[in-house]
C-alpha cells in the first residue's frame, strides 16, 4: 500500500509539473501565441530553472522595449570566446522578425521547455550552443490583433509585420537603418554564429507542404559551404523531415503568381534579407517558411521538427562546419579572392530548368466577374502531384574585379559608420592626399515612383572611369584583405542587389545643381555646332533616336550645357574610389590610422 502511495504521489507530482511548464500556446489548445510580456516571463522562468540557460538583452526598441536573447550552453557559458574554447559551434535561431508569423517563437518555447526542464534532446548540445531571439521585432509584436494577417490560418491573434517606424526589419540587414537591426548586427559580429535560422510564415499559392525552406546555394555563399549545404545538410534534412512525417520543399515563387502549373523559380537572396546576409558573412543560413493555410498546430509542429532535425545534423557536423567556415573566412581575406571577376549581380536563368515533382492541390482558374482578373480556386481535398519546370540556375549578370581597397571621402562618413556595424575594419587618413582611383559614372538612372522602406531607390547603369582625386583628412580606407570582403562588395559596388547606391544613400550625386538660362544657351549652342563637326553629328543622332528629347527645348539646351566647361564635373560621379595598386595602398597606410 505504501509503495502504491509513493507511485501515485510521483505520478501526481509529474503531472502537476508538466502542467506548470506548458506554454501559453499549448494551454490554449494550440490556437494562441503569447504576447510580449507573457513570452518574456516564460523565457525568464526557463532561465531561472536551468543552470545552462542565460538571458542577455540586445538593446532597446524605438518604443522602449527590451530585445532579449537566450543563450543555452551545456556548461552554462554565456561568452562566445569561452564557448568556442570548448570547441562548440554557435547556432542562432530567430523568431518574430515578422511578428504576424510567430510559429518559430512557439516552436522554440516548446523545444526549450523539453530541453531545459524535461532534459529531452540534451545530446543536441554536445557540440552546439544555442542563441535564441524569441521576438526580434518587439514593437511590431505588440501591435497585436486578430486582423493582422488576412491570408493566414491562425493563431487567433498575432503581431504586425513592420516595426513601430513601419519599416520591415527583414529588408534592413545590409542598409542597417533600424535600431533593432543595428543592435542585432552588434550581437552578430560579437558572436559570429556558425549557422543562422530565421523562421517565417509564407504567402502565395495553396499546396500540400506544411513547410518550405531556403538555403543560399545560388552563388553568393562561399563554394565550400555551398557544397556542404547541397551535399550534406539538404539531403539529410529532407530525409529526417520525411521520417518525422513532414514532406518539405525549397521555398519558391511560381512563375505566374498563385499558379503552380506555370513552373517555379528561385535564385540568389540579396543581403537585405536574412539568409542572403548570412551568406555574405560566410555563414550558412536557413530560412523556414511554414505554409499560411495550414492550421497553427501543424505549422508549429513542423517548425519544431525542422529545428530538431537541423540541430541533430549540426551537432554531428560541427567539426566539419567549423573548418569550412574558417576556410571561407581565410579565402575571402586572401589576395586570390580578387584575382577573378566577382559576381556583383546574379540573375536566375529563364532558359535553363529542371523538371521536378511538386505536391499541390487541384485548382481551377476562373475569370472574375468582379475584377476581370484570374481567380484561383484550390480544392485541398484533392491532392495532386505536378511535374513542373524548376528554374534554379543563376548566372552573373554583372561582374567586376574587386579592388585591393576602397576609399570613402571624409564627407561620406555615414557610409563608413554603416560598414563598421557589419564588422568591417576601417582606417582613416590622418592628412589629406591625392590618389588615382577607378570609379563609376552613372547614366540612364531612374528613381522609383514610390518609396520603399522609407527610401527613394534608384536603378542605374555605370561606366568605368579613372581619375586623380584629392581625399581630405579623415577619409576612410577599407582594404579588402578581411573576412568581410563580400559584405563590403555588396554594399559598395553600385550594381549589386541592394547596394547602398540602389537604396539611395548617394542620391545627392544624381541631382543637377547649376543650370543655364535658355537665352544664354541659344546662341552658345549654335556657335558650338558651327565649331565642332563631331558634336553636330552627335546632336543629330540624339535628335533622331530620342523623340522626347527632340521636342523639349530645355533638355536640348541642357544637353549643350553639359558639353561646356561650365558643367559640373562631379555630376553623377560615384564618390567612392577603388584602388588596385598595392603601392598606393602602402602609401595610404603610412598616413592613416585605425578608425575607433
């Protein structure tokens, strides 16, 4: 009888303990996600209950909220150097950069409860340590309500996509304007995680997969790490997820929106978004995109399994991954990195495809009597396997030989400040100097009509130029013999996707500031034509090829003005110089010092 009482007491205690540690998501019957305060309270409870978990704050949001990050290490270490001294790799897992997509937050709270309280999956910490950001966009998270994701099936309420400034944090990694991402970058460069997982929920067509994923294997990541993702990680994660009961597929866009039969396309992720940014930092990143139309429990469970399977692979592959990252950093900093043309802009081929099987649903397309557009009607009771073309081959649309160094004029200190956030090492001139540099002249530029992320973006073409320039004391020297060379090129090469030029950091150079009066240019233009036969031929060709130009007096006379010595010789010239000559760099080193 006494033995039975003890067993009963243990059973009741276990059940009460299990109830005490249920997450808000579980207590709601898998229908709700907790708000900011509830989420943090659970994280702090976990940290207090477990000696291997600690919490640090990344910083403060625009509305004054803390942005916490949990650190889980088998020895309770919370310093990156101490963890790496133990030989472990660091895995960063991030949720709620888009707070309307909270699946990763709830999946990780369940995972950490199982790990820290129930001691489940403890072996996953043998060779890895975890960083977990439950809510990156804390202000957007608290714009909480039931109507924030019109396309999405649960939870009952969720946060908003953007931060309090209405900026999308997952477009800000490279330009680094938001306080949240600036603080994130300081953390990233302190820890330099070996693998990055960013968790989202997708939009788009209906299909069978509860979860799709993206890996940056299309040309922006180091080749050794790309091969590891293609040959080791991806086959193992697909097999592991299938065994767990979840088929997965690469995250794609359909060639015709909502229409799987039209075929699928993917390509290189720009560094403005998470996995693209990780790639230029020589770190593999995983984007998880659960499917919006699946119920919330299915989405969270598939995310949980993806995390468990990924950590199992990483724990097994920790030594290999650490070696590959070290080799990538060394290679990127070496002179050999700059001996071949660098792919500044990668595009997906529209001619080269592979036929693949895609698990979708039957659907019909009817002509809407309301809008006149195509109305896609999916029947998720009728699963079907489509065989469709998958366009996933990229090619370099723009290439360049990277310089040995870039030089940024002192007046463009904002650019140096942004690059410093990315872990770029920068020197500064202690006196003014003259240097011959290569650079670009912009032409055929066009500004977008609508702002994007609060900026007026520009599309431009470039012509190579070479000229002698004077650089004032305080100008910035950025040599490329550092592991962040890919980041530097992504930011400073104007034609790169999401470069600082494209984001509008240099828009003032596109503005003409001096003008001529038409009555001044009318006689001057005639004299110029009479004195210069080549100019006359060029003018006639311009008239014949550009009808808008031919009808506009001001454009015609401004064109003549641009051919005079009065024209602004800095107009549409990229202010940043490129230096290829090692002797010039050595001379600059003698009159420069590290930027604090």
